[in-house]
């Protein structure tokens, strides 16, 4: 059985906010939530498109290489 983590619930109006520890953080920004008996089940929502999936990824900090740097200009191409 996975390790348990103690966390807190914060009341906001008639709702509650659940603080999720970093080691249990979910990807994306939408979840499905349901209750089974006394258990509360929280699952990430699967992205509906490739663009949605790409929007959940972190930015790549490395500079992107200039792959066109060694190409000849179109005027210099011999056909």
C-alpha cells in the first residue's frame, strides 16, 4: 500500500480546498473527483487533444538549435 500523507483542508465559502503535497502533485489543472464510501478519489483529467497535452508540459529551458544555419539560400540551389 502506498505511503499516507497528512494534509489540510481549507474552507472557502461552502467549498473546501485540499492541499496536495508536492510528491503527490497531479499533472494538468483539471481533476475528476468522486466519493466511494468514506474515500475521496481524485484523478487527473486526460487531455482531449495533442494541444491540450502539450499545454500541460513544462517549458524547455535549453536554447533550441538553429537547424537551418547550414542551409543554402534558395537562390544558390542548383536544380
